C-alpha cells in the first residue's frame, strides 16, 4: 500500500560522508600498526614503514600517529597495567583489535592531555565500532570510562559535578 506522503528522502541525494579528521586517520593507522605488532611481534620500525605506505597516510596527523604507534609499543606494559584493573581477563587474551583500541585510548588518556577524556574515549569507541567485533565498542567504552577515573581523576570529577 502506497503512502499519500512522499518519502522525504526520495528526492534528496545522499549526503556525502563527513571527511575523516587527520587525527582519526592517525588513530586508524596506529590501530592497524598495533594490531600487526600484537599479532606478529614485528619490529616497530618495520611496522612504521609499512603504515607510511598505506593509502591515505598523507592525510593523517603524522605526529599523532608517531606518538600513538611508538608510544603504545614502548609503553605497552604500563598501558596494560592501567587497563588490567578494569578488564575481565588478561589483556593478552583480548581480541587484538580491542586490545589495540584500549591501548590507544589509555595512551591518549595518559599522555594527550589536550584531548578531553570524553573525546579520547569516544574516538576509541568509534575505532572499535569500525574495526572490532559486534559489541566490542561497549566493552571498550566501559573499560576506558573506568580507566579515565584513574588516569584523569580531576577531569572526570569535574565533569560529574556539572551534571
């Protein structure tokens, strides 16, 4: 049965996808590099060179990519220690995608203080939605929300007072 009202989308062209920010591209590339590192143990320099050859690397925030990839690899033990309190199993037993996303989120919470904690968490959730398992983003959100309370207690407390 046809409606008397035309569908409002029939005559409108599809909106083009919002272009990804340079930081989002940096996070996606760092995620791919960390995944490779977690799965294969390949040297960070080899992974770095491989990621720089990827399509779209020229549109990424190179400094942020470098900080995330190399920072997460060199600080993997410390980042896992920050996450361990809030994960339900050893980080080595997590999906490599979720593990890498959590490392990026924890790194940004710990070292990128110019990025509000809610943005760091949201960006990690978006990575998990794009690359992770079906409900992986919910897990990432829960773990990083708790981790933020440890790594940025004053910022988290201030945001809760404003409610």
